C-alpha cells in the first residue's frame, strides 16, 4: 500500500498552522519568537470538555515539545515549541538499536 507524501512545512508555517488549529478548537494562542524555536501558548479555561482535551492533546503532539504549566495562583497554560531548522527524524521504537 503506497502512502501519499505530505508536504513538509517550514517551522514558521508549522507554528502558524498549530496556532490556527488551536483557535479552531476555542483557544486564544500567543506566539513568541525565540532564537531556536517558536513558542505557542494558550490559557486553558477552567471548564474544558473531554473532547476538547483530546483535540488539544492531538494538536500538541504535532509540536516538537509541549507541556502544561499549572499554578495554584494563576491560570493553567498549555505551551508548545516548534524548532527552527530541519525537523528531527523520528524513528519508530521497533527500529531503534539498543546498545
């Protein structure tokens, strides 16, 4: 079975795409430009449905790294980082050599 090659987006395009898709599920992302990455963050509303959490996690998995900042005195913030430069090559776990 052949798979269709998907276009490789530039880091800026990846960040913009992720940001737009966050808006599409109800978040208000903010982008900040750094030397080696773009950071995307958004405040998490107090009441989030399980479906929105699932959609949010699926989107965040497309970033190079992501997390959730939790504080007892401030809003919860989800964040994602998109590396500038060439994407890292991912290797399926079954294909990694163990030494």
